[in-house]
């Protein structure tokens, strides 16, 4: 078993089919397999073998896929590093993973002057032509043939570091079995086809872009239309020129596109919409379907589950749900004592299945706290109906405790998205001398609208229990977001002053 066999299979059966399209450049399955073979041979020549960690600090460029596949072919472990990280953040991950090699580009290498990583032996630049530290001369001297290492299902394949929103980043260790089984589930449930073109602008260092789109797309024999990032006008131009058929994003991206008031024919090539990584506001989903037709399919999972764990099926779609467990997975809702709660009751979502990670790299205590009797505890609060459909309420860490009453931010956000003046919103807790925590809202206003704080608060008080209504409303130009488009409430909380 080896995750990289996807591209080997592609070269065998459809060598001339485009595997990647990037900024006018087309890379066939033959090219991608041979290029990754050359890098794998170069890695072997540098003494890299089974179990060694090799870091990838790259933006969304074709070389990411080439290097990633080569590392796995060599039997090594690919360590993905967020491309916006600076030196101290990169240094932490390199040391934590014990990485021997680092692949990067010149612009990012400039962030690493003075880097101190005890195990790092060499940095290889993917965009330099003749430098001794460049990838090109290493590939030029290497054979285009390579037999991928035979790996066990339990052998580690990748380390994907969690965002660290609740503490020190931890490396979720995904095995070859985790990734192979999970990408098969994606292809099966989402219906990937060989003639599909998958639009990929989400970061490749993240599990969504890496497994759900890239690896699953290669498994299906589809074509990946790769972008460096989500740049609306570039993506729209690509939709017109490259005719992608499948679109993958997070809720904030759908919201941004809705705000552009695009005519329906803009998206006519796309047959399938998918959203994950954050809860999709029902109002946003409804508006999208009214304008463009097909529903936005929702899935659910985490880095620690490879990520695909639940899917809202096309054959029985339930609006507002992230669906039921995908094949070979189980979901349950548990209380603080790890006991399953009654149908419809709130609790933490626990996940069991072949995509659950091996553990956190080098952190046995954190692993034991997260995985209990084979069940991964997600930190997400939700409910389950009688058919097993899960409805996410919020993150445990985002819950606001106001004078002993629980306030789930997503409930308040769902209401605010129905307000005519609200374009985008984040609700979060701030310290309060009297109630412990108070409810605050940061709002991006629609053009031409100018609501007051009092109007927003009264709107919420008229439709929710009074304790759930914001005590403060801040109107902002934009909300802080991660590279995947998630709203960073931790940033809002850190910037907020106490309410009382």
C-alpha cells in the first residue's frame, strides 16, 4: 500500500490525461509520475528512506504535488507546513517533527534566515534553476523510473499540524491506510469521475486541499485545476476558461461570491458544490441554491480524521445538517462522562473509523486525551436525529458562558445572517465583570447599509432569549481569517477589551 500509487495508476491507464492545470501549464499523469519518480530517486540519493520526515513549505504550485508524491514513494513521511508561517513557527514544526530535509521556494526561504533546526540537513529550493540547493539539477540527474515503497496500512504517511488555536500545534499523524481509505470514501460519496475537473484553491498544506481534493482527484483519474489561492477574479476567469465541474470551498468563500452578484450562467460548467471546514450558515446556503441551482453539499471531519467522516447525501439531503457517517465510520454524541446522549440532545461529536489518525506525533498524553477506546473526540458540539444525521451547534471552545447560561455563537450568527444589513458576522465571548462572559458580535455591513449597534442588539433581543443577544456590536471592514477561510475568533477574543 502507498498513497502515491494513485498517480502510478493514472500514468498506466491514461498517461496523456491532464493531472494538473496551473496558470496555463498542463501536466499529464505521465509527467507527474515521472517527475515525482525523479524526486524520489533524488531523495534516496540523499539518504532519505522509510520513516524519515521531509518537510514541505510551499505555496499551491505543481511542485507541491511532485514533492509530496515523491516523499511518499520513498517511504518517508511528508510534513506539511503552512505557507504563511514565519521562521519561529516553521522552526517549531521542523524540530517537533525531526525533519531532515525541507522543500521550499526562494520567497519563503527568505523567512528562514537564522533558522535553527537541530535535525535539518538540507533546504532544497523548488524555484531555482542552477543553485546547488535547487531541485532542478537533482531531478536532472535522477531516473524517471521508481517503484514506490511497499508500506503497511499502519505506517505513517503525513504529519499535518493542527492550527494551534487552543495551544501548541500538534502533528496529526495520518497513515497510508488513513489516507487511502478516506480518499476512496470521498470519490465514492461525492461521485468524482474521470472526466471531472476539480477546482483547487484551498491550501495544499491543509487536509481539505491535500486529501479531499488532490489525493481523491488523483484516485479518480480526474484533473486538478490548481490555483495559488482564492482570488475571486482569477478563479472566475479560470471557471470560464478551464471549465471546472466541481467546486470546493469554505462558507466565507461562498459568501464572498454571493456578494459579487454574479449571474447564474457564470457557474454553468460546475455540476457539484461542496463546503466544509466550518458550519455553513443556512441563510447563505439558501441564497446560493436560489441563485445557482444545485445545493451546496456539506461534509464534516477534522485533520485528525483524514478528514472525511460525515456527508449530507444527494439521495437524502437534510438542509442544515452535515449528514451521516460515511461508510465504515461511526458517529455518536456523548456527554462529559463519555456516555451517549438521547436522540436530539446536545453533546460532543465522537468519531470512529479507518480515517482516525494514529495519534499526535510524539505526544502520547494528548493522543490519549483525544482518542478513547478508538473514538476520537472532536471538540464539536452537535445533535443527531433518528436517521443519524448530525447537526453541528458549535465548537466546545467557542461556547459562551453567560451567568451560567450557555450561548452557542452559531445560533446568534444564523439569526444575524438573516438581517438585511449583515454581510458577514462572527459572534464570540468577551470577559464581563458581572456575568463572567458577555456576547459580542463583529459585523461586516452590506454596501449602502448603516445599522446602529442598538438596532442590531434589539433585532436579536426580539427573536432570541435576552441572554443570547450581543451586549456589544463592532462594525468592521473585514473579519480575521485563516488561510483556509475560517474566521479566527481567537483573534477577535484577543483583541477585545472586557465589556464591564
